[in-house]
C-alpha cells in the first residue's frame, strides 16, 4: 500500500507546478490560498499515515466527513482543469438561483421596463449551397441584409401586463438550470452586482428554457409561419433558428436584489432549406438593452 502511495506522490510532484487560484476554498491543505498538486500530495501523505496534521478541515474537499484518496483525486482534477471546485459549483448554483429569481421578479414587481436600444450585427458569414445553379447568390443575400445591421435607439416603455409580454423571456417565466449554462460570473461593485451568464447555444429553442429563458427569441414555428404565408412555399421550404451561446449581463441592486439593467446578446443563424435542392444560412445577431424601474 505504502509503495503504491509513493508512486502516486512521485507523479504528483511532477505536476505540482500547475495551480489555480482558489482563495478560502476547501482542498487548500497547506493554506497558501491556492489549490495545487502539493495539496493533493499532502492529503495522500495524511491518508497513508506518512504525515500528521493538527487541522484537517481543508482536506475534506468533497465534504463527506472523511479524508480519503478521493479528496486528493478531486484536487488533481481541479488542477488539471477536468472539474470545477465543489465550493465553486455550489456558489454558481446559488448565484444562478438568485439570478433566475431576480429575472422572474421583473415581471411581477417592476413598475416599468424600457427597451432602450437594439443592435443587429452579422454573427456568421452567409453560406449558400450548392454554389452552382444558384437561386440567389451569397452577395445578393448579404446586400439585402446590409441595411439591417447597426444600432437603433428604441426607448419603448412597457407597463402593467405588457411587462410580462415584452420583457425576456417574453410571455413566460425563466426556468434556467445549471445544465443550460456554460458559466456564471458575479462581480461586486459599489451599488450593484454585475451578473454575467453565458447560456449554451441550441437549435430551435423554446421560450422559458435554455437560451429562450434569458433572451427574446424567434422560434422555428414563427419562422415557418412566415414561410407558409406564401402558399407556393408551403411544404417546400423549411427554416431553423440556430442560436449560438447567448451572453446576458444584468446589474442587480445590492440592497433590493432587483435587476435594474439587462443586456442580452443573442447570435442567431437562420438556416433555410428549399426542398433539398437549395439551402442557405445567414447570421443575424441581436443585442437588446433594457432598463427596469420599480
């Protein structure tokens, strides 16, 4: 057993130059305010009976009340970037819960919301297939979209029941979960918390879920309805809404926990297929800026 532990310790020493900052987190066995392979080595030494320690509170990184080689393995996985620290995961879950509650409370507690501006931008190069026998060329598509890009000052205010219908997610509540997001970061300022949430992109989202839980989206059904308005396209043309990662930035009042400003950046690619004989896709990202009053 001790020989096996010695081999593991030798490997730990090889990777001990890699570290991540993790102030005040469990797993920091040597109390140097960093999580490194040295901490894993110390935990393994303690497990093997090679070292003693007066305070082993930080050794139990998985919080199961025991100090085992599993704790050392988790430390190494964190150092290698294979997993997040359990304390960080817990904090992210708590931050996401507060964000979702604050977002949904806009619809019930706000006295007015204002769409200040929208910015439309090209988020992907236009793709046309096939490249011969074209119905419409890439250049023609780009030219038709050119006037759509830019920032428009909207300054449109909604009150009463219109808030729930206008403010994202439109017409429903946010049901965002940890499985939906790539990251969440909260930065504390003098008066506000700045909360940045990156939601994983998806194809044909649903309102209230995933990217549709944080941004104003267009659904596949709405795209198809626009196509079907023209009878000659019915059953022949199909469209998909392909969203990239959506980034949301919310300023949250520290005293009230209420969102006072909200920005959603939604990169969207609209993919069109015409009977399997011709297809094209174009990128149309949209940034919405909102302010909220209570």
